[in-house]
C-alpha cells in the first residue's frame, strides 16, 4: 500500500495540483497558517505590521494577531527551511515556486508517515489482509485523498499524521507502560489541540482504551493518578505547545490568552446533525460513503476488538455533536465534511472490524469468496465515486459551499455538464444569518 502511495504521488500528483491558481497552495486558511514563517524568518516582524493580506485582529497598538495559531507553521517549518535552502535568489520570497513545491512535498511525507503508523495500529488488532484493504479504502475512498493531493496543506492531512502517531504511542504505552510513550502521546495531544482546540477529545483514547465497565473506568483513572509525578510531567508536556503561543500573544496582544475568532461560536443547543451527516450541501456520509462501513464497524468492535468499543462509540457521538454545533457546521468551502478527516485514523479501526466480520461471515468457502468479491467490488465502485467527485470538485463542478440536491443530481445525470446551469441550482449560505443562529440549510 505504501509503495502504491509513493508511485501514485510521483505519477499523478500533477493532475490534482491546481497549477492554474497562481498562489496555490498559499491561499485562504493555508496562507494564514503559513504566515508565521515569512513573518518570522523573512520580514522579521511577528507584529504583522508589513503589508499583508492575512486575516486577523488588528489591535490598538497596531499589531495584527493572526486568526489561527502557530501549530501548522511548526509542521510546515522543516519543508520551509528546505525551500529556503534551495530557493537561491528567491529565498526571501516565501511564495516562490520553490517554497510551494517543498511545502507541498512535505504534505506527502506526513501522509506517508501517517499511513505507516496507521498500518502498525491496525496490525495491533487485525491481520495484514484486513489492514491493507482498510488503508486502501480509507485513503483512496475518502476525502483524505483530496486533502492530500489538492488541498493537502490544510490541517487535516497533517493532523491525520499526528493522530496516527498518537494512537501508536497510546497502544505502545498500554502494552508496555513505558513512560516515554505516555509523555509522547501527551505532547501530541497538546500539539493537536494547539492546531484545533476541539481535537483535545483524542485524550479519551488513553482514558477509555480497554474500559468496558464503570469499574474499569475507575481503575483506569486510578492508574493515571497513582503516579502524580508522571501525571504532572504529562500535563506539562500537554500544555507545552500552548506555551509558545501564549508567549507570542503576551508580547504582541498583551494577554496570555487571546480569542481570535471574535463572534464565531458553537450552538450546542442546536446541533445540525442531519445536515452534517446527510445534506447535499456538505453531508459527511453523502460525499464520503466509505465511512458508512466505518460507522457500522464500530458496533462490530465489541466482538473483534472489545477494548476499542466503548471509546469508539463515545468518540463518534461526541465528535459529531461538537462539530455539528459549530456556527458553520459545513466548515466553509470544502470537499465534503473536512472537519472529520483527521479522525479517520480512529475510524479506520471500525472499518477494519467491519471487514473482519463480513469477509468471514460464511463458513462455506464458495459463499465466503462470493461475499468477499461482492464487498471488494462495492469498495472499488465507492473509490471510483470518490475519485470522480474529487475531480468534479477540483474543476469547480461540485460547488465548494452551495451544493443543493438539484445541482448534485444535475451533475451526475448529465453527460455534458454546463457550469452556468450548475450556478442556477447553487444556494450560497448566508454567513451573517448562520453566525446569528439560522443554520438549518
């Protein structure tokens, strides 16, 4: 699988790279995440007082505070410095082609490493056959594919790596109780939360792994608090990534905690769960149907990997509830539901459980092979659907934020799709209304 990924990346990545967009990949959110690097190492001005187009909050002291934190900039930084090494006379142009290519190359490295650790995590519970099929389906059959090859510099592929490594450390700690793994996953959880604070939910994994009852939960809590020194160090490592961000805010905003999202908020009493999962605008399971099997597989975990069952159920429910409660439950312009992509590192476990049960459902060899052929054929068709939808989104035939049932059916029912006809069927969201709580569309 990893060899397939490397060959595909070398052979086909240019097909997905939107070279016609001159400033790609440094656009919109990515430009904000990246902004810390040119500000620090080229302009030497983290007050952002130089001419720029970054989104942020300009304070009375004249400093501009970016809307996003520096977590993604830290992840870009190895490849930023590689670009700086090879940029030659353009090393002070952080948007030159050299920087673009090295940062984009960095995305492939992170995803390759993520798939490597995902494989190790899956092999902890499943065999090589199940693991290989799972990785192929999770990568090529979901919007992780698009958010690697096209919009890969968004946080999702990078967090997919962080999550995969986090799971690896937790599983190693659970097996060996070696403190280095404990400290490792504590730091990774803090780093993920620095990038997106809601990702701190991943701490449920070490807490609930192996827990199947209330008494089991009490034992797990006792395990963590029994050694207060280790717990204290783990907590320090968790907040360490925030330390540098807080120092930055203190220097430039004169406060250790700075909320840069102004009037954006959660509506926890009005979660748009139906829209979040099934809407033509951005429904997770509509645009990423491969994940239906991961959701079903969570219920199979009780039989094939009992230690994961309670965690997986709660993790899915809490994630959907939190994300669907955000004022913009569709999370702006995106292909499908991008907010869940990094969580495929966990959902892959449920997907593998589905495979293990269904591929071995019959004892009769003929029936078993027929079922396996059917399931693999179904997965092949879903992968083709995902690749086709990705291409349609790549060329703006699937709209980034205003898809409707009429537009979707028009695209798939017509041989010759006319962009002007699609535009007539698009319904752009009213962001002002959504901020004020009118979110049901």
